[in-house]
C-alpha cells in the first residue's frame, strides 16, 4: 500500500523526477514478479526420483524399500520445506543399463531434485557417475559396495544404508570372541557378497579364527545348493557364514535345514539372509541364525516403536531392515530440504545440508560420515528365535555409533 501511494504521487504531484518515477515503477514490477515467482516456487513439488527393482529376483527388497519410503513421506505430513513430496518410481530390474537409462529419464524428463534408492551395487556403480555429473544428490538405500564410499566416492553420493565392510566385519570379530574357531564361508557369486565375505574374513582371522573352506554358487542360477552344503559339511567347521538375498536366501536356508545341518553346524550371516520379510517363506529354516545387522523390528526405542506401528497399519506385517533403510534414504532428503527452507536449486548448498543430517530414527542415532558420505549407525548382533507371533529376533549385542570404515575416498 505504501509503494502504491508513492506511485500515485509520481503521477499526480510530480514530487519525484521522471527518472525516479520510472525507477519506482520498475521496482514495483520487480517486487510483484518476485512475489509471484516465490509463490509458484513454494507450490512446486519436491520430486524425489526412486530407483528400485520392482521386478526380478530383488523385487521383494525393492517393494520393502518403497514401503519404508512411503512411511517417511507420511511421517513428514507429505511435505518438506513447504513443498509437497512426490516419489517418482522407476524399475531398475536390477540391471545396470536399465538403471542408468531410468536415471537419465528422471533427471532430464522429470527434472527431479534428488534420487533415492538402488538395491544392486552394480546398478549403483552405473548410476552414480551420471547423477553426480548432473549435480543431483543420490542417497543410496541399499547397495553396499565399498567402492561407493571408497575410491568411487563423490560429494553428491550419500549412503543411508551401509557399506559391506561396516556390517560384515563386526560379525567376524564377534564370532572370534565367542570361541568359534573354524568357519566355512558360502555366498552368492556377485560383488556385494564377496565384499561382505572379505570384511568378515579379515576381522575373523584377525581375532584368531580359521576359514576352512569357501564356496560361491552362481548368482541367480543356482537352484540346488546340496553340493555346496555337502562341501561345507565335509570341512567339519564350527559354523557356516553365509550371504544370500531374496529368493536365494529362501532356497538356501530351507535346503540347509533339510540337510539337518543346524543341529551340528550353526548358521551365521550378516544382512539379508533371514530378514522379517522372508520368514513366511523360510518357516523354521530361518530360526537360530545369528547375524550382524543394522536393524531388527524389536529395537527398543520410541522412534522404532512408532515406525513399526505405522508400517503395520499401512502394509501389515513387520518391517525388515530393507524397509527402514528405504525410510532413512528419503528422510535424509527430507531433513536436508527442511534445513534449506525448501530450496533445492542451489545443489551445492543442498549437499551441504545433507552432510549435516543427524537425527534419532528407528535404527537409533543416524548421521553422515563426513569423510566418505557413509552412514554412522549402530550395528547389532541379533539371533532369530521362536516367538508367540512366529519368528522374531533377540539382540545379543549392540555396537554403538559405528563409522563406515571404508578407506580411499577423495571427495570431488
């Protein structure tokens, strides 16, 4: 109103020079335009591109992760920094070339503000260089390859999940401390299981344990694990450390159970072998497996109780670790956008906000490892047990505030 009065004076009283009147009109026009643009910007959706496998062998993990992401959006009231949140989901099929093409589509056509997701490490290694080149933040919800927080790290790549070394090594240390002297290793033959095995073996052998044999069944091709299980039995170990995921985890655990192995040779693991989402298919074959993980539904903290209740109400059942990592990947982005007041145009500033993300969540305290963009988090040693409701977990030990130990990162 004050500016309008001054404009009228320009027209009627000639109390300003013509030059000053012109300048005032320009200022008023600029102010009106700025307010209009700001109003529109405030209403623009926050577009988060989601890259997950919704078909293929990793589809159950992708579905679980997407469920967790939706819980994060709901918890935020559907908005961040005054902007409505949209999840734009694309199926990677767990194939690197497909994942890269879908990433390009999200960046170029959908003009997303950030990317969350990726289950397969091979897909992550294909996508990450492209999103980084476009200055689009990528928050990884599962892919655990050490390379992404090591020599392939980038300031636009963040983990809300884990590195293979971060979860694999603690199990090796723990088993050695338990007096388990001889271990046979078995894992699916692709990048992430090999990294888990390498981290486990290094820590286990450092603690005085001996690896008495190894077997790596072909990924996504093996239906009969009996030759490998027989090989493990012949080695006469104190236990078997195994890494399999999804449908392979179901087949392996059921066949291991049918061989009667667990009665004499206990089964140990890390992420993914006996998650809650597979218990129905695995049945009692999932029981009595001790593993190093970053989440179980039984964690006794207020944020987890809230998360589990929300998940049960929306999807039924209990969430697996994959769900909570999907939740945290989107929450990382939400927290950063809130800190920026909704502004995602300045990508360098958005990355700076992501670096500072820290909160208490379902897993416990969460933060970003500044040196390599990994997640600082608790690691738990948990064992599957029989409960009144079916199969659950008993937390045997909590390792607090574990850093991502991967070295070789030079942020660019």
